[in-house]
């Protein structure tokens, strides 16, 4: 019996066409080039990418959820299979409501893995059909986080290659207003 090649076994003719959808949740306070890199890479592998902006009243965000959504839309404009939404509550509840069963989380370094593994297990416990996909950050973005971007901006460092151009001006303006009002502690967000 002749074996089929992998390409023959999984050819487009043999598969039922399904729309692949994935969700990429986060606080995006603000969106960084690391986030943009992952989002645009996902857009090449999935039919639809939903970037979900966390709106958690318990967290102290620099930008409002609507501002973060607007910055993300501006940063990824031109990609027609990327949408941005805001959600209060558990990501798995949003996914269930919208029929999405894949969640993507970015990994910058080994320290991210333990947290993401814990979250994946919690999500699977809440909704067993949810699958978590871990995507490694591109090497040039390993060190970038929203928190580090805010620290760099607050201390007058260059934001070049750290944030999309649409973020620089609003970020500096927001931080300047806060600086003028007094002491500022950078909120913990990714």
C-alpha cells in the first residue's frame, strides 16, 4: 500500500473550509511594537484576529479602554482581518459568547511561561473547549512591555522601536499631565 504524502493527506480538497478565529486579549496600556508584531503575525495565520482590550475596574490604567482600543485600531490599520473590542469580565465568557475557541498569549521570556500556563489551565477548567496557543515574541521585542515603555517615556528616553508612531504623542501627553499633577506610580500592566 502506497503511503500518502503529508500534503496529500491534508490538502485543501480534503478539508472542510472553516473560518479560523483567534482572540488576543490584554490590557495594551499602551500597545507596544511587541503587541503589534504578534497581532500582525496572527493575521497571517488566522482568518480573523480579535484583539480584546481588558476593561478591569480593579486596575489603574493610564489610558481608558476606549483610548486603548483607538490606539490599537490605528496601529493595525490596513489589516482587514483584525478587529478590536472591549470586554469587562472573563475572557472565556467573551469567547463563548462569540464562538471563539482559541486564545493566544504572547511569551517574551521564561518568566512569562509559568503565569501563562496557570492562566491556560484556569481557562480550560472554566471552558474545556478553550485552547491556549502560546506565541513567542520576536527576539527584537523580548524586552518590551507596556510597563517598561511607560518608564522609558516618563524618564525622557527614546520610544523609537518601542511603540507604534500613533502611540508616542498621546503617551507623552498623558504622562506630562500626570507629572504636572505630582507623584505617579506606573500601574502594573503588560
